[in-house]
C-alpha cells in the first residue's frame, strides 16, 4: 500500500493487487496514509495453495482492471 499511495501521490498510476481477504485491511492502510479514495484490484483468496496455472487465471481475470488503472 505504501508504494502504491506514494507513486499515485507523485502522479504515477498504480494497480495494487490484493486477495479478497485483505481488501478491508488495504483500505484501512490507505486511509492511514491519507489516501481515502485509493482503490485496489482484488483477486480471489486464497492464493498460496494455487498452482501456477491457477494464478495465471487470476491474473488474466484481473488484467483488464489493472490495465485500465495504469492507463487512465
């Protein structure tokens, strides 16, 4: 969160990806950093037990939203 907020504060678009379990914690951290409107890209939780192929599927599903944030 720190890096994403830092770069956004300096005009560099970011797409911080978190698993759905951590959306609330990420929002709280962003608020603590003064970035109340900072949004993350959420993927399904958990990630740790997934195979590489399953992680690729998550990445493919999030790709459009990530790209939109980086190019908006």
